[in-house]
C-alpha cells in the first residue's frame, strides 16, 4: 500500500472514530430519575426530536453526541412525565369555562360566585361545579329557591364536586320537563313537601344536562387546550379520561393530528348506545398520543351525594341504601359485548354493596 493510500485510510478511520451523532439538546448537572428496571439516577441526558435519546454522564454523552443546545439544570430534579390514571380531562377543561365552586364554604358563597359569573357571561345556560355541602356549617343539600329569585329566566345547573349530584333552578327543570313525584332508575329527584328542591342525584342529572346546547368545535378546543396547559405545568404528560363520547374522540384525534393538542390520552367511552355503535364502526384506536379501547360503566353513585350503594343504610338518611345505576342484566350485557369485541370494561363502584 502506498504512503498516500495509507494516509487516506488513516484519515478516514480517524474521522469515522471522531464523528458524533447529531442531537438537539444536552441537559447536564441534573438529578435524573430514569425509572428504568434498576431505578437508576443519572446526571445528564440527550434529547433528539422531542424524545430522550440517551442518559449518562455529561462527559460520556459529549463524546458521542453533538448537540445544538446545552442546558445546565443546576442540580434540579428531573422525573419522567406523570400519568393520571383516573381523571376527567375534558370535564376539567370545561370547568375552567364555568363557575368554579370548589372550596366554597356556604350556599350563600355559591350563590354569590354564580351571580358574579353571570354578570360577566350574559345569556345562555349558567353552569358550574365544585360545591360540597360537607364543607359548609350547615351540612345539608340546599334548595333552589334563591337560584330561582336570582335567575328566573336563565337555566342554571351547578354540579356537586363528585359529579354525582347537582342543583338546578326551576327554569332548567322546566326545560327538562321534570315533574314532582317523577322517578328514574339509578337516580333521584329530591322533594320537600311535595315540591322539587332542584337537587338531582346521578341519572336524574342527565335529564337536565341533555338540554344544554352542544359545544362548538372552538369551545371544545379551548377547553382541551386550557386543561392541557395546566396539566403540563404540573408535570402530567398522560391522562386517562374516564367517560367521553365517540364524537369527543373524533375531535381529539383531529386536534392531535393538527398539532393543536399534545397531551397523551387514554380514553374510556361512556356507557351509551351511541358509543357502542361508534366503537363497532371504528374499532380500537391506538396512536402515539391516543388510546381508545375501553368503556366506563357506572355501578353506583358516590358517598357524598348518598348515591353509593351500601349494605347498611346511611347514618344521616334513615332507610336509604343508595342505588345501582343500572340493572344487573345491563352490566352483564356490557361485559358480554366487551369480551366479544376485545374491549376493556372499567367499572365505577364506590359502595360496599356496589362493589359486591
């Protein structure tokens, strides 16, 4: 081999040995919890195309990668993205557009917050969520008499913090066509002296909620993006949304494909005939950011609204055991459909009888 060829070979070999892989970012001087099989902790990581390419020491990574940017983490902790295994992502986003009643300490405070919200949001339904009578000095469900005085012509629906009870004013009840003495499977319309109090339990809420105008695509996108912003700020990168419609899934898929929604979502479809039809038509959905393969079934309600199904009666409501929200035959039919079609069945059950 001539000296010239030998020199070219050696130069090429040296270049190949020194050639580094391109990447976007090197984060160093960090305390990184990798949560690998050994739960190892490391000091640096390389990011490429929005994903972690490698972890290790700063020295070792700099030898292998040429990064466009570097970031000194100044010793801060870095964790993998958190996953919320049971949440209502869209519901949370919607709540940010409504009256926030979480933490209210009295029915009077609920009314005052609702009145202020109505003043800056004129026209249409007034919706809110978050009140809990157990946080009040008087730990009893309110009635809607004051709501009727404040809003005689605007429908109002204020949902309890657990989503299993709500209070509606007479305008909303009128639109739903509910009458005193009316009964419903898996729900209750509370009355006092033969008159509706406005308190709706579990399935009774649906008769009013179905009268609320459907969201526009713009409203839906804003709700999802507002929820995403707040969840990302807390380190949540995946959320399991327990109970959406096929139409919601189509919109989420569209927003994700357009780059308008980045949150990873595992979606349970609500127990509704329309959603089973959607599932049979579309099948299981699995993309990098969306997983739809289960149904959310409601066994019973919740304790705070006395809808959880118990083996013994409630201590604060004599003779009341709560109730199941559907018949046993319905649950059996859902289980049978899920098994045949390869879907998961996820069941909400709170009370000891409901679980049994």
